[in-house]
């Protein structure tokens, strides 16, 4: 194994094969942490900045260690310091303002921001989060960051001539933030673009955004792109031209009905395939997850397969999320053992057969 993926293999990994396991990002927050946020936002409560900072630190430490106890190879803090994937960043980007909540689905509301003046990079967004998590973690840390296309698409644009122009301006800001993260020691960064598959005609815009994002980023920094929802056939294989190492894709929730999309044209990058359904409050069995992992080996060989949930799991009960992660890691390690023993024949994309010893 070579390239930016190799650095995430534990020195004491028990098997010859290595299926990298990781998380997408969000994780259920402890109930006491939600209560702490409520108190902090209550102007009548005696709960200030220091108490809120302590709660965030405690929650971050707790979830990071929970991921490690599950055996996950590359962890994060479950986004304990964030409230929502667009709101969080909009509050930190000069030029955004908020005018109230809008209903998005069911009983869920989203404080959709507006771009009221030219966007500028002011305070750092995630560096302190990464530094704290990296300090408390014993395993490598991934940093999820919402991509510029989604930040633009999920905002009201009151300034720029087009959403495309706004996305490019935001891409330059994301590049600044990633440079700061790399300077702080980050080596695995995931760019979240859930809006991509819902507006597939704009894949060229996302490609240009990514070109801006990766400018001057060192080669040893692993860059992933997370996409969920939508019709992947409308963006694949075009997205293979994007300057990233890995694509993290939601497939379990759709019962892998779109898996064949990625077999019609050779998948030339690393494939981070969702093997857990983030929308069902049931823990998949180890055997079921192993069957899902084998589906990934129909697309890429083991050295390019990453095992992860479909998406962030923040809406699940915490004990369910933890059970899913534990079984995911167990399944990955058992598949590695079966690959080592030559019990699994791998047929990767394009029909090229690989033995378990490759």
C-alpha cells in the first residue's frame, strides 16, 4: 500500500490485508451536551462561555474515544462542536447573515443563511476543533468540511451574479481553511457535497471548486469527497476527474441498487462505500455488513476500499450508532482474515480478477 492512504494503517494491524475503516462525520450528541447548549443559549441561565467550552471539550473527548473503542482506524469527534453542516460555517464566514428558520422536511427546520455581502475569510473554522481532537486521540483524525458548492446551493444569494460565482468564491475560502488545517497537522480531509447528486448538471462547477480547493495542498494529505442522495449515474464517471483520492458514497440505504453504476466504467480512485444505513435505528449484523463489504470488492480491490457508514449518524440513538460502528469494524477485520486465507476471490471494476494475495 502506497500513497496518502498508507499512513493510516496501524502499525499493529493484525492482518495482511487492510480495509480502512472510518466515519463520515456527525454522531449522536450526549443528552447532557444538548442540555448544555440549551442553557448556553438561554440568556436567563447562569451558564457562560467557560461552561459551554467545557461541555464541548468533554463531548469531543468522549466521542473520539468511543470511536477508538469501536476500533475505527480514522476517527473524528462526531462534530460535537457543530450544530448543522451549513449554519456552522456560515456563522464563521464574513458576508453571511441569518433571517430565520425555514422548513426543509417533516418537522425539521434549517436556519438558512443569506449571503448579504461579499464573502471573506475571517476567523478559522475548524483548526481548534482538529487540534483538540488530535491531541486526545490515539488514532489518526479525519476532518469533515462542508464543500463550497453545498454552502452556495443551500444559501440565499443576494450579492453574486450567479450561484456558480458564489461557489468559486467560497472554494477559495475553503482552500484557506484547509491550508490552515494542514499547517496544524491534518492529513485526512473530507469535503462534503451532498448537493452535488441532487443537481448533477453542475458537476463541472464542483470540479472547478475542487481544483481551487486543492491548490498548494501537499500530496501526502488525503482528500475525500462525500456525496449522498440523488442519481449517481448522472455524475459518474465524470467525477473521476476530480482532484481527490477517495469518493465516499451512500449506498446501503438504497439497498445497493446503484452499485452497478460504478461497475460500468472502471473506478480508478479509492471507494469509501457506505456499509451501514444511517437512516435505520437497527444495528446491522456482522454477517450483513460482511455481505455489503463484498459488494464493494466488486468495484475496487481491497487496497482501494474504505469501509464507512452511509452518512453521518447524528439522528440515531447513540447506543444504536455505537453498535453499528462496532459491528462494522468486526466485519471489516473478518473480511480481511478471509482475504488473507484466500477464501474470497475479488473481481474489481472492469472484470479484472485479482487473487487474495494481490
